[in-house]
C-alpha cells in the first residue's frame, strides 16, 4: 500500500477531499519525522511506537580491500507495533 492508496482510502471512508487528506497525511509524517530528529519517541496507543534505537560501535570488514573499519555509534528510526496490532496481524 502506498501513500496515495492511504489517501484514497481515507478520502473514501471519511468523505473529505483527497487534497485535504493528503495535506493531513503529509503533516502527520512531518511531525513524526521532526520529533524523531529531535530525539523524541512517538507513541500511538493501539497502533505502535516510532522509536529511536541506538546502535553500538562495531568493527566491520571491507572484504574487497581486506581491511577492518570501525562503524561509530549511531541512532536509527524503528517502528514497534502494539501488542493488539501484532495479535491482529498474526
């Protein structure tokens, strides 16, 4: 399902124009991204959480040059579904 599909489904089910729904979906995504960039997690009860996971420093190998490199500690965005959401998907 793409963002356009989501906009179409919401517009159909609510009766709101697609342009308005698209603006709302875009604003939602920008707010989630903005919060995560600031280091905040986003919790949506009954749906899930957009969280920031911390990856530790690790040593990796560059096989083509046969050298080792150190990958520094960094953060990555992740989504953790709620228990009820996970159970419905199962």
